[in-house]
C-alpha cells in the first residue's frame, strides 16, 4: 500500500523510520515539512532529499545514502564566494553534497556555510561575494560602520548566540537601520564561528538566475 506521511520539518534524523524516503520541502526559503514516503511511492534510489520550491520553479537534491553516510566536505578558509544552503538542504543533511557540487568547502565542519572560489548558479544555496573577514568585536565593528558610512545593516548568523537585532542597535547610529534600504549605504554581515573563533564576514549578495 502506498503511504505518505507529512511531518514537521524539525523531525530528527534518528526518528526517521527505516525503509522510507524522507523529503524535506522548502517554499521560498522557508522549510515547511518533511514528507515520509513508504512502499509504492518511495523511490528505491532515494533515502533523503531536499525539494526547493521558489519563484523559478522546483529543484531537488537527493541522496541514496543513509543519514550521516554521505560525502564528507573538506574545511577551508573564508574566501571567494560564501554560500548559505537552503534550509531543506540543511535539514536533509545534504550540505556536503552541495559543497561538492560547487567545488567548495565548509568554513567549519559543524557550520552550514560553504565557500567556493567561483560563482555558480544553484537553487540549493544563496550566494554572497566575500569582501572582508574580521574578528567579531563590537567596538571594532562599530568603528567600521562609522568609517564606511553604513546606514542599513543586514545581519545573518549561524553557530553563534549573537542576536542580530541587538547587535544592529549597538552598531548603527540611532540604534536601528536609518530609513529604507537605498536611502544610505547598505552592508551585509555574516556572523559565525570558525573553530573557537567568532568572526564577522562582510559580504555582498549576488543575484543569480535561479
């Protein structure tokens, strides 16, 4: 009998039954569910997958390997282009597969950020050009914001307890983004850690065709 079960996207890998296909689904960047497919609707060559639905259509990345048994991505420096994998890719444990497709590496073995030397068009990650890498230091970052004349600051984070909203209040004059985007100089910061070190990566979003 064909059986499909819809579950919440936070379902841990160890709770996914054997003998089924687990498909995490994201819609416009938000992970909405994981679907478990059994019997006739299960694909024999797929154990886990990420289905990404966006304005340009659907794309899927799949693996026959069980959880934790896929390729291992190398770890390297922050340089070139930084890629932020889609949430469905992360939930499905396919970050290393995306790194392999991009010819890239992780910036830390426990953090879902990928760097690659070249820009590639992929539906499975958002790309940013790396402009600078600085140690995470509020005083130094505040001086950088002032020196650069930044009035709008987009802050992303992974692997750190820093709250973007609170940090933005500390860094910007007046404590918040001044006016609408486009009214002043805009910058994007990615906060993460590399080993034991917390870093702030200055990036520029890259528009791709996907």
